[in-house]
């Protein structure tokens, strides 16, 4: 049994009590401060939220008034419209009086000069239920000192049976840290009670025609209280959706537009809400269960083109049930919301146990890091930095796993809700995250620096397997720092560059050099004749075609040049990829790839031995049993085409030809001793983590487009190859960009260890694609270093088969 107290302002709606009883909650005394759920019919004070225990839930967020008061909504929307005008075009033009009285009169004068006349609607700044609303056309009569808002009146609404109407959409926000938004699939259609006519001086006072508020129209004698679904002055949104579908309207687009309107509006509120929430809950770690939730009522009106426009947002929507349709819709809103929140009777006991364990850790100093002193050695500072990094990764890993558990519960208990943020569509999520970043910059500029820094933290975008990779790298670095021998896990480590056995000499990058079928070895750091002959013999006698020579032993980094790579195939295996000579591509069968879900445990250590595929000659047999031959060959061909596309990519500097671009890169590499410290300072010191990510995003965007075209898959996130690329990008950004810088030197760990020390086996061609990806990232960095602040570099393909990238 759960317990919930009566709120300071008594719960006025019987529907709330009915749902509470149905969920097996027990009402407690008003002064009980240990209840699981607290319900208020009005906004709560910040002090109340600050006093809550971690297992308690209250039905309001602090700071939500920034979009629920009409004047605050207008002010905040105005700021977002200035920086994102295309995305925030769903609210009518609004002026806040008296502050914007002059701007409004200037707008009216401009209309008069153009001989246009518009109707405006005047609303109290913090009014509700339709009180104090009026329509005007003669704007000179407006008082200059009154506190209200003025909006352009939408005079061409979408009509139903000749009546104007609006939609009450119910939205559930379960958390602001991180933001999670759910839309209820049903709601209310609230109709006017007089036939609609365009506003004129004669009908401006007929509020039953122009206003759709239920609290206004219920007093009209024409108000119909019909219980049938397709009649009456109040109907359900599920009926309206079917009405649109029957009349051949695009229902999917309609709901997509409504969902975007809701998410973008709450993105405006998020900086205010998150900042206020953190102020109320200062000791609560990010990503922990929210003590707040909120059911919001969005009032939306449609124009004749079915575009939704935001009217207002109610943070305490009425749960009154005057009609059966009210009861059916509002009971579902509340019941499904409480099921999604997952409030359990055991939460209190679990929270007390966590508090006790935390107190013991503080008492005995467990988990606390040793502080550095001024006399600390470099070795101690390195250890301290590594330990901090490890703790940060462990904390983020716990958050990710908790989020996974939360999402599993949500999927099972959505009921009639659907999640609209974060969306499943990755492109839409990227757009929302961009808007969220703009909102933080707009509303918290110069304030709450920790929140803005957290927003740009690369760890926020990483998945569980990426964080585990970084934790494993921390373990390796720690062993290296402590002087221990590194533990070998799986295949030997692979690195990006071979070590020359002869005197080092500068090499042009392999993708800028001209290749022929017999000269691949001459364009890379050469080995001795005996080694080359042995290697070719081993290739000829290899019994399994999938046993690639690139996986047979370690490849070390070259001292001579940061951008040279090994020849990965013998001359007999070279295939031309385009009319222009290009690097060779060995033909290899992809190896078996176990799913990450089965190869990782939920602890920090990963044995993986039970799921690791042995590197043996029996791989060919394993392939034929697990992966049908046609699919295997088809994917291998697509990987080969991807490698060809990546190979054909050329960086093109702003205002320069491809040859001039190659000359610039060659100049940097010819004078590498001079440029090396400058590049290091630029990449590791001058650029912060956000700018470093933007540099690599130049490559990521072009590679993504190439994958979409070749694989004919718009959602490339589902591709195994793209997931490998993401792991490489994350590894290059590791330790504030150290991962990419290691590719320019002969020190540090290679990015390829993320594959060699994982149970996931990567085919030779996939590994070559990743190598080429790293080459492009290195080139992009050198170009950005050479031409900072100017236009970002573009990419071209030397083969017309792949077009412009």
C-alpha cells in the first residue's frame, strides 16, 4: 500500500481521489511528511520541494511558471524566436503591456500605412478560465499602464460543423534531469457555441463565437451536453483523429506537428525548471529519480491549413468531470501517469538503506579521493587525474544503466501515453538537442555555468559499451602508470601506423598517393624482403579466407610520419575501386559479431570469455552456421563500397583546389617538427570539448551521408558499421582529445584497442574503414588548425560514382 497526504489546498476533484483509490494508495493525515505521493491542485513553494525525501513525489516542478503564466510565456518565446525564428513560428505575435506598449503602437501604425486592419485579443497576464478576455480592432483605446498581454487574433481557424474549437492536449513530464516528456493520445475538443464568422465591429463582443473556453461556453443555452461521441460541444481527441482520417487529412503529420510544438515549448522551460530544481535539490546527483512530476494542459488551436498554434499552458488543468467524456479522458490521464511514475511501497525502505550506506561511507572515508598538495609529484598528479576520470565514468555508467532500467519500465507501462522526448528518431533528437543548447545559451548566459558545461559533456551522448571501453582504457593507463605489465585480453593490440624497419622517411598519406596493383608496398613504410616474403607465404598457405593478415600480429605506430599506414594486403589481392588509382582493399569475409547485450556483464569488469569467438581456422564453419551466405556476401560488398567511398573522399580547403589542399597538408607534414607543438597546443589546449567534437562532426556528417546513400538506410544508427564508427569517434575524443592526438605520435594507446580488447570481432574491411575514418579526422584537424575561424572544410570524392560529399 502507498500513502498520500491531502495537500495544503484540499484536492477538489473527485477524479483524483478515484484514481488514487484504484492505485491502492491510502490517504494519510495532512501533516504526514513521510507520504509517497503529495498532490496539490495549485503550484507549490520551492521550500516544500527542498524538504522532500528522495522517495517522495509531488505533482509540480519549480520554475514551470515560466511557460504557464501568459506574460512569462510571451517573454520567453520572444527570446527564442530571435535566435530560432524558423523553429518557433507556432505562437501568434504577442506584446506584453505596459513594457511593449510603444512597439505595439508602432506595429499598428505600420498596418495602417499598408491599409491593413487586424483583430487583437487582450488577456490578463495571469488570468485563467476565460476571465477578462476581450477582442479589439481600435487599438488606440488600449490603456498604456495596464498589465496584460495583446495577441494577434487568428481569424481563419479550422472549423468543425461551422464552429470554432480548440484542443486540450495532456502532457506528462516525469523528469527534468534528464528531460522526459509523454503525450496522452486522447484529450478534449472544446467547441464554441455559436457559428463562427470572421471578426467585425458588429460581433467582437460575441465571446461564445470567438472563445472556446469551456468555463465560458457552458453558460450559453446552446451548449450541448450530448453523451454520444460525435455530438455535443465537448468531444474527444480520439474521435477528432478519426474525423481527420475519414476526411483524408494527414493524421501522422498533424500529430507530428503537435508533438514538436509541445517539445519545443518545454525546451524553452527546461533551463528555468532544471536550474530551479537543482537549487531545490542541491545534493541530488544528476540522473537520479525525480521527486517532481507534472501533468500539463496544452491549449492548441488549428488554422484552416491544420497548423497547430499554441494558445496557453495550464499547470493545474481542471480534472472536473461534469460529463462522461471528462471522466473517461481525465481518469485515463491520471491513472496512466501514476503507473508510469512507478511509485512503490518499498521506495521508502530502500531510500533509508541508501542513506545509511552513504553515511557509513562518509564516516569511514570510503570512496573519497585523496587531495593533492602543492608538493605532489607529477606521478601523483597523473594518478589523481586518472582516478577522477575513472570516478566520472563510473558515475555516468550508473546513470546510463539506471536510465536503461527506467526505459524498460516505461515501455511496459505506457498505457495510452507515448514518449515524445527523447524521441526515437535520431535526427529529430539531434535537432531538439541543438534547440536545448540554444535555450541554455539564451536563458542562462553567464549564469549556471555548471549546467551549461554539463550540457556539453561528451559523456552524455555515450552508450553503455562506449563508457565501458573508456573504463577499460583507464585500467590500462593505470597499469602502465604503476609499472605493471598490461593484461592481454583477446587479440593483440592493433595500432594505426606501422613501424619502419628501415630509416624513417616522410610518406605522403596513402589516400593521396597514386597506387598500382604492384606498388602498394612502396607507398608505405617498407619492411625487409625476408619479412615480406614470409608474409606472402603465410597468406598463400592460410586455410581460412577470413583469417586476415591484419589480425595476425601487432602493427606499431610509425615514428617518421603521423599519417602513414600499413599496406594491408598483398599485390595479388589489390582491387581497383575507381578509375583513379586508390588504396587497396582486401577481400575478406566478415567475422561473427556477438551482440553487445550478451557479451557484457552489468558489473564494471568484463570477462566476456564465455561469449568470445576464438580466432581459429574454424571461423569459416561458424560463419556458415550463424549467418546465411547471401546476407554475408551482400554486407561484405556494402562494406567494400563504403571503404571505396571513404577512400575517394578528399578534403577541400575554402577557396582552394584539391591539388592546393594536398600541397597544404604536405607542407604541414614536411615541417612536422615545427608544426607539432602548435597543433598540440591548438587541439589539446585551445579547443574545449565542444569545439573538438564539432571538428570531428565535420567528418561524421559526411560519412553519415555516404552510409545513407550506399546502404540505402536513412537510420544509419542501426548499422553495425556506423556503431563501430561512433566508437572510434568517442575514442578519438577520449581524455579531452588525447585519443586523436595519439594518432599523430608514437606514444600512447591506439584507438584500435577498443576492438582488440573487446569480445566483438571486427572484419578486416570494417577495420580498414575505421582506419580511413581516423585519417580523415587527422586531416580535418590539420585543416582547421591551418585555417581557424574561417569556413569549415568541405569534402569531395574523386570518383563520380559517389558524387559530391
